[in-house]
C-alpha cells in the first residue's frame, strides 16, 4: 500500500525525474527536478497559487515513483525520453510528430550517391537540410543526378564493377556507368565535390557552365542539345529562387514563437540555414489551463529537438524560458557544439520573432473552427455517449463483432476507439477455437473470455504484455440484450466491473439506439454521438469481415492446390509468390508454370491437367 506521507519523507535531495501514476497504473505526468525532495512535495502542499491543471492532476495521483540522476542535465534527457515513450495525459504534448527530409551524400563510398533521407545518422554520410518540402528535395536530387551524372543504383562499387550490364540511365545519358569502369574514381569525386558546392549554395558556377554549353550547342545548330541545357538551366534557377530570402548573418538559426487561446496552441518555427530562410512549419500543442507561452515553448523545444536530427547554432525564442540554460547545455551536448538560446528584444531579430508569432496566430485562428469541428466528432461525441449512459468519463471504448460463413472459419474482431478516434495499433482479431457451427453467442463468449483472461494474466505479470492489460471504460457490443448479457456474464465470471452497452439495429440494419442496464436508450440520429456509434459499429464489422475473408481465401487456395499431385506447402507457396492469384495459375501454360521456383516439368503438367 502506497503511503503518501511516508513516501514524501523518503524523497532524496538530488536531481531526477518523477513519474505520477493514477489508480489504473497509467502514467499521467512526468517531470524533472533539480531537487526531487522540494519539487514533488510542492504538488501535495496546500496553496492558492496552483493552476487548475495541477489541481486536477493531483486529484488523480494514486502513487508516484522517481529516478535519481547525477545532474539536472541528465534529468532533462531522461524526462524527454520518458515523455516521448509514454505521452502522459497532463504533460503539454506535441499533437503532430513530423520529420523533415535531408539530402544525403554517401561520401564513405568509392562512388558516392545522392540520396533522400528522413533521418540523420552520424558517420553515415554528409547531410544537407533539413528541408520543409519532400517534393523539393526529390526534384533537387533528380536535378543533381542529371547535371553531374551521379549514379542512382545501389551496387557495391568497385567490388561489383562489370558484373552486370549498365542500367537505363547510362543509355539515356544520365549516368556515365561507374559500374562498368567508364568513369575514373578521380573524375567522379570531382563531380561529387561540385554537388556539395551546389548544395552549399554556389549556383553561379553551374549556371555559367550551362549557359555556355547552351550557346555553343545553339551555334552548332544542335537545337535539341541546346534545349536540354536550357531546361537544366531553368531547373537550377528554380532551386536557387527558393533561397532568395536572407537573414542578416550566416548562422544556422531556428526562430520559435507561440500563439495560444488557453486550450490549444500553435508553435511556429522559421528554419534559417546558412543565412537563408529555407522554410517554416507550425505545430499544434495540447495545453492545459495555466500553461504559459513560456511553458509551451519550453515543452515544445524538449520534444521537438529530442526527435529532430538537426540542431541549429542559435535558437531565437519569443519568451524567456525558465530552464533555458539546461536545455542549451543538453542541445550543445547533442550537437557537439555550443547552442545558444536567445530572446531578441529589439532590431531585425525581434521583428523576425514577431513575424513568426503573427504566422502562429494566423494558423491558430484559421484552424480554430476546424479543431472545434474535429473535437465535436471525436471527444465531443464520446462525451455525448457518456452522458446518455450516465458515465463520468469515457476515454477508451472497445467494440466486438463475429463473422463466419455457416460456421466455417469463424472469427472475432476487437476494435478500439480512444477519444473518438480509432486506435488501430490496439485492434485485435481472434480465430474461434472451441465453437463448431454458426453460434455467434458462444463465439462472442470465447472472444471476450480470451481477451480479458489475457489482460488479467498480463497485469499479473504471468504473460508478456501485448496490449491486453489496458481495459476499456466501455464495452460496445454489436447487438442488443443477448450480446450484452454474454459480455456481462463473462465479466462477472472474471470478477471485472466494466460498463457494457449494446448497439441496437432496426429492421433495416440501421443503428437505432443503445441498450444499457436493461433499457433501450433512444438517441438523436443527427447527433455526433450517434455518428460515432455508427462508425464504431461499421469498423468492428469491417475488421471482422476482412479477417474472415483472408482466412477463407487462404483455405480456398490451400484446398485447390493441395489436391494436385506433387504440390505441398513449399510448392504451393512458390506458386502463389510467383503468380499472386489462383486464377493466373489456372490460366498458365506448362512453360509458364515451370518459371515458379521448384516446379518441375512433371509437376507443371499435373497442374495444367488438373485445371484443364
């Protein structure tokens, strides 16, 4: 039993991370502290200065745990990792995780390539970016390969030199085939150096060269060649045009500003690289009452820079943040170079931050109605359902369905909705083991028994966790009294107390109401709650049918091919891998059948005779 007073006395006067749990063992908040003893105690002391968010969170804390570290910096790193892993309810969180593309040059290879990359891996090559547009990155890579005839294949050179014919790019003049030894390593390296120079912003050299080549081709009346140089020149100009907006110095910088309405926030980031504004992006944050803009920016920086591979030299922020020194120290360690966090007060830099703020405010205003509509159809709809059933809160709902064809290959589906949105990673499917024939009630009993027995075993640590240990706030059955009673019987046998309702359909198979506590509750068919119930019911049905169909199709393929002499599991798999479809196998000739791995002439003839 957790004794709060005793555990508070045991808190050490050391830096570390504290983790708050609710009565269901869910992690609801993670924080760091310079001195754990002082910071954690503050939550449980009576004070009028506590924000509504803290008051609400503390009311849900069942127990806490902590991890001590050697420094506040280590605590910050651990806090970032744990928040990213558990995404606690009361932490200010990024709503959308984004990754930005890079251009990677594999300088460690004898014949380097120019590649599209989503992540920066230290020591794996030379990176440029991040860029805000994946399309622009792909266009730039395509241009560079055309300009400098850089290889795009993944052959291991020079080891694989001459082992295979040159690819199409060689024949259309876009690669000089280093795979055949047609270009020396020195010449190829010179071209890669020019690629690096180009990506560093030196466009004049290549533009001058292309202009000269275009004019020479035109003078020789080689107009097709001149047109090719003209098109390349236009492509270079388009890439260069994107880099026109410049800052007042050549440092890599991010400019961060925040707009908030007390419930939602938008953080705007301007990306300035080598003195040039590459682009901008915005991020939605989930905030709580009492979170200041300084708090929001601080949490954003920890989550964003904990996940992005590129860290600029200078980060300009709209407001001074409390733990800026620690964050700067952490970022400097990650970058292996000093990173400064500054709050401009005047001049052009302050104007740049103000511009970022105006952009954030514009996005927040434009998205407010969109967010409101989305909340209405998700969390708002869940609240409507909770109100109809008299439930205090409704965060997670599970729905179940059974699918079979005359009792053959019976399957059960479990779909999960959290805050009104499908959580597909938590979907589960069940192949019915104990029921023979089309008995939906017995099949549902088996599914629910297996689901919650597995959950109990995972909670007790008897079995490895596979997501069954999380129980729903509401079970939604696809049907009325019968299905609901089956669920209630299973829960009673297992000693569990979870609300169960039935999604009742009318004679036309349309949802008409909810069956709960032996009463059918009529619902407004124009409400968002009704629309959500319909989506849940359709999703449970779709997931069950899809699984059932896949099992049925596999069974049909197995039964047909297994009837043919000489076909076992290995050859059946080889046939399906080669032809992908049973109908294509049926239509194939003997020669075509022999192209599949392991299919001899005798076996191919057996297959052909069987179908013909």
